[in-house]
């Protein structure tokens, strides 16, 4: 392999300029192997020509051919010489080699392109990464500076805090000290005061003694005459009895005061209890009826029953005006419960009202309305369906009736119907008979009553006749005619009295009787009276 | 009755006609009527002599001489027949009886502002005593001056005692260095103690409500605390801030209006009435818009008995209102509605308030501020009344008649009686 160093090898350099230089110079200098074959630019055709001519000239054809052969064989290509004979070129192998070399060249070019692409990518990645790195570094710097700043502030604030704490402690200590000073001074003053007071007392005692010594001479009271006591009583000696009496009186005064206060408190208490009970009743009445929600019913059921018990108990208690603690507690507890319920109820109402006012219809309301509509629709449908069913049933019935079915079945059916009808008829007959019997009974009773009445009337008529005769006899010169009509009318009215008590039919019955009775009267003026009477009766 | 130097002048209340004139031995320092209005005592502290005069019998006389014991205070007992004299240095209290000429002594009375307290019905008397540096309270029966109860109190230095109007509870409070008020029942049992805070200056004034339901305690911290009679615990606190912000409070502000004098009418010499009206300024009340800020005075800190805190407290006779005065805001009277436990009205005056007193029959408050006007407030409204007097008449204090129809206005040297018309109902 050392041979090819000596042979002039045109260096495939990256710069085409070098090639130009080289070609212009036409020197075959051994530039040395460049291992760095980075770029393989495709030289222009001119330079290619010159390039090619530079390598192989007329003089060194054989040498160049042999060199080429050697190179190719080392690269793994088949030899360009013919196998048996040396120095004869195998064209086919040369072409193959060339082809292979071209293919290789293409591959290499592609590889180079790829590598260059990768290189570019990596380069851009590197740039990107470098930029990121620079930015991050900057950020890191900034944040570090910030941290430092914040730490500094934190330290300052902490020191301030400590200072304030210290100040506070100092102030507290001062306050404590001052308080201690005050208390110590107070005790000192008290002590001093006591000492001075004792001295003063001593002086007073002395003075008192002196004064008392001179008492007999100077201290006196001159009164012209004795004055009667304000309340007219005589003065009394001071004895134990009086002492006891005084004590008694004092206690009486105290007791009366306490009693008065207690009375006032009782009155107040009773009033308050009344008010509480009233409130409780009103609260109960305010609360809504608990029918819809079973849950609440369960809760309130026992409560209501308790309330009833409470009210019952309390009313009893109030009657006797007892006030034991348990009753008091019960009342207050029940009121509290009721109040809570009322509060909840009011809150619920408020929520509902607020919902309505805010306009945001809750899903519930919408659904309920829709529900309503749906329900109405359903109901309408149902109605329609029912109507249709009725129609169909009617049709079926008619069909049944009209359709020619089997004789047996018809007969059976007819029989059934007939039986049914017969039974019904029998029942009705039974009823009818009973009614008839009742009516008969009634009629009999009425007739008996009528007969009785008629008899009574006859008797009455006889009496009346007698009375009239008497009247006639007693008052002959008077205007009998004028008077008789009002009298008769009166009598008729009296008659109609007992008549109106009985049922209408019978009254009509009896009017006829009475009218017939009246018609029997001997008086000739009765006819117009009859009319009047019947009219009168009719109005009854 | 009024006294002029050493003369005692008795006038009729409705006509101010002179009824009697008595002469005493010395300058009279103190005058008091007996409870049945039959006798008047005149105390002359310098001489140590008390003279008693009778209204029915002008010839009757009585003289009580304490001699070298001296006299510091003197008062009637509720039955109108005994006189209690407190001797100098509070050595003892001597009880002189006008009926029996007998003398009783009460030893070691306490030298404090309100050392003797009588119950409203006049049955019992409580006396504050101090022995061996300890405070005691003795309760005496006024009918025979028998000692009923004697008990010690847990106070450092008892400052005052006062009976509740129902006569069953005695309020005992401590010096202003300690905020402590003790409530004792008639038989000497301690019912309750109330202590609002420590160390700061404490109770300045207290007042019982006429029904004995409430006890109002005014303290140096410008607050009034109300205790109720059932639990003796504080039910509310009334604050007296310098700015009133509550819109429901009515603030009446006294405003001076100078009278408009027409120069044409002026004549020389000027008529008397005109002269007085020229120099005296009329004032009326204006309703100020809330929020109102009142004049606040911070007293000097290193002086004793500073002018701060609630100095005056008074309940109205119908138990509906409480009138208070905050010494830090000396120009204002605060009227609280007791039924609602809220501030009702504030009267803002031009000068510092000297005194106020409720009408004994109605919820009507009379206020005087040291000028010649008397101010009346009632729930219907308020009015400023000028005293028609020539010259200066600085009303220092006032006192209502028990019927509520008239009141006496006192200045340093003079006094006048103001009659109020009754409304025709």
C-alpha cells in the first residue's frame, strides 16, 4: 500500500478552487493524502476533463491502468484486466466497475446528504439548546436575586416582629410594675392612715374625757315645757320586751317587703305564662297542616300529641296555679320546639318567595307545569279512549243483539234476561205491595180521624147552634144580621185552626166536610159565608 | 323659713307673707323644719347652741347647749321630737329629746359625708361608726332609740350610707379610692357587694330609684352603673362621652338671643323694666343636630377630689327618668330614659350647672346654672325662665315645694319663690 503514495493522486479537495489552481498549474505534485474527504463536489465538465486528463496522460497509461486495477481489486471490485492475459483491459469489467463506482458514488452522495442534514439538524438543535440554556441561566440568575431580596425582607420583618414583641413585653412588664407599685403604695398608705387614725382616736378619747368632765356644768337643755310626742303616745322604758318588739317589727317590715316583691313576681310570672301559652297556640295555628309529607307527620305526630297533652296539663295547672319546675320546663321546651318549626316553615316560604322573585324557575316548577300538561293530555287521551270503548261496546252490544246467534244461546240468553226481569219485577211488586199496605193503613187512620173530627164537629155545631140561639134571644133589637157574619167568620176561623194542623189533602177533605157541615146550617146567610170560608181555607 | 344673720323669718309659702320673726343668740348656720312642720331648729355652730322655735306657740322656746363639746351638725329625727347633734371632731352624737328632756349618746360616729341615714318611713336610723380602724353600722329604732343591729362593714373607709326608699336595704359605699358598694338588709345581713374595677377612683355619687328597683352609681370614670334590686348585679352602664352621636337623642342647646331694642323707643331716664331687659340677655332652647360635641374639661391630674366623674344623680319621682351631671362636661345635664335604658335628652347650657332637682310630683326637672334664669325640662319640652329681678340674681340652688307647684330659688343673699301654674285639664 505504500506504492500509491508515490503516484500522483489528484486530491479530491473540498474547494473547486484548489482544483482550478491545480489544473491551471498542471503540476503533478504530491500534495499528500487528505483523509478528510468531506465534500465531493461534482466538478464542472471542463474541470472534469482537465481533471481526468491530469491523472492519466499518454505516457503513463499502463501505470495508471495498473494503479486503477490495484485500487479496484483492493476495494473489492473484479480486476479490469482480462484474467488470463495481463495488460489487456476487460471492458465489461471496467464498465461494471464504473457502474459500481457510480452506484457507490450515489450512495455516498446520499449518505453525505443525510449526514449533512443531520449535521444541520444537530447544529440547529445545538443552537436552540444553547439559547434555552442561556435563557434558563438568565432566569436562574433573576430568581436567585429575587430569593435573595425576599430573604432580606423576611429577615427585616422578623427583626421588626421581634422588636415589637420586645416592646410589648416591656410595656406589659411596665404595667405590671406600675400595678405592683400602686398596690404597694396603697398598702403603705393604708398602714399610715391606720396609724394616724389610731393617734387621732386617742386624741378624741382624751378630748371626750375632758368634755365629759365639764358636762355637768355647761351642757344642758332648757325647755320651757315638755312637748307631747308626735303620735300622742307616752314615753316608754327600754326593756327586753321592747327590744323583742323592735326585732319583731323589723322582721315584719322585711317580710312584708319580700311578700310584696314575691306577689309582684307571681303576677308577672302568671302574665308571662299566659302570653307564652297564647303564643304557643298561635304558633300551632300558624304552622301548616302536616298531611302531605309523611316524614314531618311522623315528627310532628308525637309532638302534637305532646302539645295536646301539654295544653291539657297546663290548663289544669293554671287552674290551680301551680308552677313546678317540670311544668315550666315543658312549657318552655314546647314553645321552643314550636318556634323552631315555625322558623323553618317561614324560612322555607322565604326561599320559595325568593326563588319566585328571582325569576330563575327551578327545575321543579317547570317539571310540575309540564307534569300538569302531561297529565291533562293523558286525561284527555283516557277520556277519548273511554269514549271509544263505550262506542265499541255499544256497537258490540247492538251486534250481539242484532246478530243471529245460535238459537240455544239466544233462548238461554232470553231466558236469562227474562229471569232477571222477572226477579226484578217480583222485587218491585213486593215493594209496591208494602207501600200499598202502608198507604191503606194511613188512609184508614185518616178516615178514622176524619170520622172522629166529623163527630166532634157535629157536637161543636150543636153547641154553636145553642149558643147562637142564646145570642139571638139575648140581643133581639141589635143588628143581628150585621153581627152574625163577623161572628160566623170568627167561628169559621176557629174551625180552620185545628184543620190546618193536618196534612193538605186531609184538610181539603175536611174543608169539604166543613163546607158541607156549614151548608147544613139553618142560617140563610151561610152561602156567601161558605165562599168566604172556602177562600179562607184555600189560603190556608 | 329663712334666716337672716341671727333672725329667723318665717313666711307663708303661698303668699310669702311674714308670719313670725324669731331672734337667736348668734348667727344661724343651719335651719331645719321638723317633720310635722311645727318646730324649727336653728343651729349655731360657733356657739354650739341649738335653738328650737315653735310655730304654734311663739312663746315656747328651747335651747340646747353642747358646751365645750362643740357642734358640727344638727338635724331632726323623723318623728320631729328629737334633735341629733354631732359634736366637734365627731366625738359623739347626742340625741336630745324634746318630750322627755332625756339625752342619749351615740359613740364613735364616723366623720363622713353621709353618716346618718333615716329610712323614708322614719322608723329606723342607720349610723356609720368607726372603732379601731374598722367601720361599723348601727341601726337604731327611732321610736325608743334602741340599738337594733350593729355590724361591721367590709369597707376600707366608709364614705356614705343611704337607705332604699322601701326601707329594707341599706347601701354602704366606700371611699373614692376603692370602688366598692355593699348592700345590707335591714337585719344586718350582707346581701351583695358590687365592685366595678380596681385602682382607679371609684364612686362619686349614688341614687336610689323611688321604687327601690334600681340603684344608680356614678363614678369617677364618667359612667353610671345601674344595679337591679333582684340580683344586685349591673344591668346597664351609662356612658357620658363628649360627643353625642345617637340620632334618637334630643339635644337642647341654650342659645342666647339678645333682645332687639328699638333705639327710637329709648327714653331717658330709661324705665325700670326696659333697663333690666337691656342688660339681661334672654335665652331660649334650640334643638341641635346630632352629632353634637360638648365642652369637655380635663381636670388637673395632681389635685385631690378632681372635678371629673358623675357628680350629681337624681331619679324622677315616677321612676321614668334619671338626670345626671358629668363633672367633666359641666354645662350639660343628661337625662336618661329608665324604661328603655337609653339616653333621652341632653340639655346643654351656657354656664356650668350648679344644681338640679326633680319636681316631687311630676317628671319635671328644674336646673340652675348660676345666672338669673331657671330652666325647666319635662318630656313635653324645655323652657328657660328669666327671673324678673333688677340687678343680678345668681341662682345657686333651688328647692321644690312638696306639692310641685312652686320652688324656691336661692342665690347668695336673696331668695325668691317661683310659682308654677297648673295646667287646666
